[in-house]
């Protein structure tokens, strides 16, 4: 199995959500709500949460794509 270097950065195709994936079970989401940005930190414990993180890593559902680290990190700083 290929090792994945963390963190990984993803953006939703609709441009409303950005993700920093820190491990196979932890990610931080920045969500645009109107003109504001809200930050959610998720630590996956149960299977559906873990499947969500693995889906973000694999980008296999067509709803997310890779994006620049600087973009996500800037949004995280601005939201906090």
C-alpha cells in the first residue's frame, strides 16, 4: 500500500467547502456560509465518519478535488 503524505488539501466542486486532512481519521473543514466561514474539526470514530475521510483522501466520488495548501491554510487563518 502506498504511503500518503499528510496533510492533504481538498476543495468541493461547488466551491463552498475546503478540507485539510491530517490523518486517515482527522480532518478540518472550512465551510462558506453566506459571507462567513465556519471551521469544523472532525475526528472520525464510527464507520460512516471514517468512510467520509477515506472518500476525501481518494477523491473517488467526484465531489472534491485537490487544491493548493496555501488556499486552505489562508481560509483557516481568516476564519479563526
